[in-house]
């Protein structure tokens, strides 16, 4: 019978007020990002993803 291995470690804390958007898997084109707070749009950001 093999013994189960147990791994332990700690990760550094992420900042509490940052959001990361990874656009690597999006298709090329124009996108619109809407930030909503209490069902109201507070910011609209438009960006393009170009094919490399």
C-alpha cells in the first residue's frame, strides 16, 4: 500500500481591490467592458484585441 503524500505551503495574498481580466482566449475584435455597481453602470471601457 502506497502512502499518500501531503503537500503544504503558503501563497502570498492578492490585493483585495484589484480585478484581472485575461484576454488571451478571446477572439480578435472589439469588446465593451461594463462595470456595474448596485445595478447601475458606472464605467464603460471599450478595447480591441488584435490577432498577432
